[in-house]
C-alpha cells in the first residue's frame, strides 16, 4: 500500500519544488515511525505555489479545516492552513501547510526549494526536523533522540535528548559544546546531573513553544468562531477559500508575534 502523503508531495512538486514534507510523515520517511495520521508541508512563499496546492486539493474534493487561508499574506505571518479529503478507500487524509516553521532559520528556509536530483521525494533535513520537533509535547522528545542518531556525532551531541548518548559522546565530541548537559558530562558529572540538565533544557523549549502557540490561538479566537459559524468546512474548496480570505482580511492579524500588528 502506497503512502498518500508521499504521493501528494510528488504531485505538488511535479512542476518544480514548492512543498517540502515535514513533521510526522518526515519521521516516517526516516524510518523512525511506521505511520503518522496527517501530512505537513513547508510551502514555498509564493502565490503560484499556493495555487498549485489548491488545484491539486480541489481535484480531490478537499475541504478546509479551521485555519488561515492558504495565501502568502498569512503564511508569511507564521499561520498554517488545514485541509482534508477522503481517498478512494474512504480514509480521511489531512493536509497542513505553512511557510515559516518555528525554530527553523530563515536562511535555511531560503534553500529548501532548490531542485533536487537525489530523490523525487522532498523531505526536510534531519537537523531542521529536530528543531521543529522541539514543541510543548512530551512525546516529541523521544522522537528527537532517535532522529539525532542519524546525524554526525558532533551534531548529535548538540541535539539529542538521550542522556546516555550525551555521556557516551561527551569526551570525543563535546569539547566545543555550550550545551549544559554536554558540559556536565564532559566535566565528569553523573547521569542524574545530565538528566537534570536535559530536563531544564526541555522545559525551556516547551514553555517557549507553548507561549508561541497560545499567541496564535488568542489572535485567531474570533476568526475561528466565525469560520465555524459560516460553515466554511462544508463548502466546496474554491468557495471556502474565497470566504476564508474575506474573513481573515477582517478578523485575522497578519503576524500575532509582531508587536504593533493591530489588523485583527
């Protein structure tokens, strides 16, 4: 049985790279997990890329789920767009798109859409994927530990969440690390001390992600109420998209994290 999310990635990129598979399905691609319930893509911040995705989704009778319109104006502010459709076997396929993933450097984003000849499937690199996985969800940190094993040791020690790997790598590869857990291991600290340092680091990452998500949730509260009231999730895709654009233009700030954005 094929992977519909891999198939969609190839379809989106048939005319040039515009969509890079990330999050759970990227973890599946790297064989750290066997399945993920939806698909997430980093989309090129370009009107043509948005139109290509909308065209593909419309052909599959997709509908909007609550989220921002798939439009550069909102993608550039860190918002995401959400869709779903039923495949030929009646299974729900959920698709999420964004162009400014958290914790991925802007310089890195700029190089994601160059043509690639090594594989027809465009998937986010492991290093960047790990940074995206530094969320408020506890389960993501076990995944990070497994993904980090795919990196060279000098990068693994900077990103792994496995205290035993940090202890193992510290002597040979931790000399330049400024990470507290690595410093502790290099100084001969016991395992408990490394675990505590990692826990503090994880807590800081989770709190930062929670604050970011909550800022978007607060900014979208009125928009989401009106989205549901209007029944946008039951409209044909093109009608839903036009309605989303009109609603977002009135109720959704372009960038909730940008001080002084008062367009809501």
